[in-house]
């Protein structure tokens, strides 16, 4: 007996998503949800908030799938949407909070290698405990590789505030790591 199975390629899934095919959308979601949840967790206060960001992000993916250029990495494109969604979430929830400029912070240690001595899940948990402004800047600068100027433009804060928030995030992480014996 001969059984024929159609293997769904990324291109097939993309074409199905562009046609609003629910099966293709489910396949795309299942393929990338776990990785993208990890991205969202870095920016969220809780698992529930990260899951909300993930679902909202995938809604944006499906709404904009026609803009994706197949010669680029689909995973990178989806990741960019998730990060932008997290930034939008930050702006929406933090627009009335005050920010302190770098000029008010004196002689903060850099602490670049303090994070090398603890497990990544512990680091993620510690990053999630940071105040939202610190966590967002930390993720954008350390994890995503944006400059302070770019972060300032994205978040509507000054470059100095971005630097200050990063320094404070590092200090809080260093203190938390010392507490757990890192």
C-alpha cells in the first residue's frame, strides 16, 4: 500500500498564511511559538504577560505576512515583530513614568562579566524582576545589540536615560546575583 504525505515546506506555509489558511497559520505558530515566547519573556513582567505579547505578536505576523520577503530569514522577521511588539507594549504602559538621566548617576561599575557565572534560566528570572524601563533597555542593548541612540528613539527617551537605565539594570542584576551566591 502506498501512502503519500505532503510535507509542508516553509514556502507552502507562507503561501497558506498569505491566503489566511488556518492550518498554515497553526503550523507557522507551532514552529516558532516556543522561540518567540523566550523573546517575549525577556520583556514581560510575567509568563501571562509574555504569552499575551506572543499572541499579539503573532496576530501582527499574520496581518503583515504579505510584506515578508522570502529571501530573508522568516525567524528573524518574526523575531523583529515580537521585539517591536514588546517595545510598543513598553511605550503603552510606561508613557507617564519618569526617567532619570545619566548625569544623575555617578561612577557606576560596568559589570560586563558578572552574568557569566550563572545559568541562563536564572538570568532570565532576574531580568524579569527588573523594573520595566530597566528590563527593556537591558534587553535592547545587551541582547538585541541596539545603541543607546537607537534605544532612545525607539522608547522616546534620551540617550542618557538609556545609559542610566542600563547601568541601573546591571547594578540590580549584580546585587541579585550576589544574593544567590553567583
